[in-house]
C-alpha cells in the first residue's frame, strides 16, 4: 500500500509546531502562504514540489537547539522560541529587549542580569543556535530522499535579504529563492494569526529590503485582496484546506513501507535531538523491542509495526520543556505531571497519521503497567497488547542503560535485575524473559500470555 507523503508529513508537522511553541497548524498554514506566493510569481511544478516539502519541514531541525536554548536562557524553550518568531531580532535594540524578556522568566532582576551576561559573553550565540537548527533540518530532508533544493531551502530559512540573518549572513540573491519564500511565509503566518492580515502586511512592508526579498513582498501585496484565501488563516480555529491541495497534482510523492520507515527514522532523530541525554534512545528502544519480538517469533509485519512504534513512542516529549527533560534534580509535582502527559501527546500526534494508526495504542502505552499504576490512562494488563507490553520492557531497559541528567548509565546486569524485579507486577513476565534471552543471546522458548497481576510495588522510572 502506498500513501501520499504529504498526508504523512502534514500530520507529523503538528509535532514540529509543538516543539516551536506554536499552535497546531502553523506549518500547514505556512505551506499555504508559501505556495500561494509561488503561484503568484509563476514557479513551475518541479520547483513548487521542492518548495512544498521545504515549507512542510521547515522546522524539522527545531529540536536540535532546544536544550542549548533552554540552558542559555534558563527558560522554557517553547516560550523562548515562540517569542523569537515575533521579534525583529536582526535589530540590536529588539534583540536586547527580547533577550531580557525571555531569560530567567519569573526570576528577579539580578538573576536575569546574570543570564543576560552569560548570553552576551558567549561568542556568536545566535549563529550557533540558528545554524544547528537549520543544518539538522536540512539533514532530515535528505534522510527522506527529498530534492537537494528542499534541503538547501531549510538550511537558509533564517537568512535575511540585507545580510543580517543567520547562520551564514547571506545577502540578496545569494539566498536560495525557496529560503526567501520560507522566511517570509512563516513570519507572515505568525502575524496573520496574531494581529490579522493588515498587521502582517505592515510587518512585511517594514522589513521589505531588510528581512525579505522586495519582489516577494510585492507578490504578497498583490494577493492581499484574496479574502477566500486569507480569511481561514486569520481565524485561529478555522479549518484551512488540506495541505495536499497545495502539492502540484502531477508531482505528488508517495510513500510505501520503505519510505514510511525512513520517515519514522527521521522523526526519531527529531525526537532524540530534544535532549543530549536521548541521542539514541528511540532507535535503541526500537532495536530492543524488535529483539524481544524476534525471540517471541513475531511475524515480519508485526515487527515492522513494533519498530515504528519504538521509533515514535516519545514523539510527545517534543511538547515537554527541555527545562524539565534535562533537569538534574528531583522533579516538582507540576513538572512530573508535565512528563506524564507526553504519552497523551504521542497518541494525539500519531492519531493524525492515518497510515500509522495501527501503532498508536502500542506507542502511547509505553508507560502503562500491568497493575494499572502507569500513565497516561492507567490501563491494566488485560487492556495491553503484546506489542505494548514488549515496548514497555524495551523502554525501561534502554532508559536504565543510558545516561540521564540525574544519574549515570547502569551496567547491563544491574539494569536487567531492576527489570526482573518488576516482572509480573509492572511488566509482562514473558516479555521480560524474552529481553533477558535477547541480551544474553539465548534461544528461549517463551510466549507472551495473559499476565498474572501480583501486588503492586515501587518501580523505576522508564
């Protein structure tokens, strides 16, 4: 079975919106604006196809600088990113005001002054933060085998017409045309949604010749009276046309199983880039889940779904602040509550992708327990599929054997011992036995059967 790639990426762009601190639909609405500009300036179908995927994936690298941004600003990365999209940061005064408002939010003047000093003493902070984001976004586009023009458009997203942008300081026609469209389209989307079309056009005129290509601003002004187009974009709750409507009809890209696997691999990298402590978490969870499933003689289709669920199980963590994910000390109750919401976000994101609905329950249940004391739904063993029970075991084992902000990685045998302590209480006995067989390379004759639920006892966090 093949599906439209735009349907998959359009749905998953919801996760990128969350990471950027934007409401759902930001990437899709930006795509509509960018493609309307492309139509106005007369781009051909092949060019519009490359631009289309650049617009959809413009924020694919957004998680790569989240931890660094949060650490530097001593603030929630979502809020900091949200504010940056509304700031004319190429002007020193605006940048200073943005920084003062964004650093150490809620702290006193002295703490904010210290944070400001730390940022100003760092060499080329803005270049580093934007460069990391843009380079990673371009890599994700290449992972999906999209045209190089698409990757280069994402790489140049934050370059400005007058050379004041980042990370390369390109000027005028040195900036790829698609990058210029991305820069204008995403900024216009934010302003249209927050202050209306009139305010967005005023912003574009103000930055014409500085941030934006003058010819593109002129093209934007030429379509200002298209109320059928702009009205849904001005209303934050209105439904905009499906993103697939903007893909050139004779250039529609499709995805079979192999390409869907690459999409899962790519978004696993987006997920794991959110924290320096999860550089390989999703890939390793997927690997151990497949190892366990193989011991249990699952079929090829089941293993493929299990691997995708492992790769995408933590996509909901993109909605959690890096201040919480990377906190070295004990979490406060509200912080723990935020952590416990991430499987709910995983469910909400993956439910949007029709061709991945078969893995939603597995991915969203990775913190559920047999005894009903897990989260986010408090399911019990009778409600948990074999795949969900396997994924829960793989997730805990990988977490224990990796560094975390609050502890170092555990040796393999110590991690197995902790997993074994939860056998039959939190974790499926057969899945635990299969993990041990996989870790030690044993050939085990084990099958997952309905688990017996013993009295609950404390369990290590996954």
